[in-house]
C-alpha cells in the first residue's frame, strides 16, 4: 500500500489548520523545516509543529533540512513529531547516529535523508536503526521543482538494501512527485510519496491524493 505525504510547504501558512484538514485522505503530514544554512531557504520550526499537533491526529513526518540536527531533534519530538528525518550530509556520522538515538529515546520514529549527490551506499551505516529512508528527487530547499528521474536507480538500490537488511523500513521520495512521476517512483521501490504542489494546486485534493497512489 502506497502512502501519500503532502508537504505543507505548499499550503497557505495563514490557513494551516484548514489546509491540513484538506489532506485528511492522505497518510502523513510532511513538514519541511529549513534553517537558511543547510539549504538556501527558511521555512517553519518548532512552534509551528506544536500548533499543528494541537489540531490534527495525523502522522507528522518532520523533514529537517538544518545543520547539526542533533541540537534540535528532541525539541521536535516534544513538539509532536511522529517521525523525524535528518540529512546524512548535515553532520558527522557519529553525530547522525547520536541524533537518531535521541529521536528513538523520545519514543519516535527516526529516518535519514539523502540529497541528490549522496550515493545509495551512504545509508549502510544507518540502515539497521532507521524506520524510514528519504531519497530527495530535487535539491532540497524549495517546492515546485522538476523531478529528477535520474534518482530512480538510487531508489532501487536502497530498496534492495532494505529488503535484505531491514524490510520494515519505509522508503520515501520527495520533490517533483506528481501524477506523471508517481508511478516511476513506485516502480523503483518507493512506498511513501511526498507531494507539495501536486496536492495543493489540485482542484480536487482527495482525488489527487488517490491518483498519486498509482
Ligand atoms: C523540498 C522539500 C519538499 C517540497 C516538495 O526541499 O523537502 O518536501 O516541499 O515540493 P514539491 O512536491 O512541490 O516538489
Ligand atoms: Zn521534504
């Protein structure tokens, strides 16, 4: 069963509660956190996650695009995240392991994220201790970018590692996922699809969510 995780980066932040209700047919709420350093954009942070938590029971998938996420992962867990993902490129291997441990110690799910230039093998030191691996299909930082189809061999390679080493681990893709690219992602082995503009720009959001399931 394919899961859909609409990114609220494409929602109207002045009407966030309304825009979260609009995606009730989806599986996860994808929350993009950007610090203006790890990526060249600034989005939302801990107080917004707290506010979202108060108005929805949906699963909150918090994607941290920040340097040294170990500094903040516990606060995102306390704010109400169900899953926190950290970029492999955002700190040393030792600190990424420690960040994942801190998320687990809070009783939450932990995941790792790969930028487009990071190879599939980079997941191997972490694969046995994560509940989700996220492969970026755009350069992180902005919604509405073009889908990078050349990331599909990486998705397939990581699907192979997951099936062999940690079959319960989910495999998510993020960036440019739309009706014309969702099947490619599913065929490559992804089971969670993030979609921002493709969901929020749709005239019929529940129908678009159904369409993205492939
Ligand atoms: C990009 C974010 C994505 C983004 C996806 O840095 O991580 O979640 O919002 O937006 P679309 O689906 O419009 O590419
Ligand atoms: Zn994201």
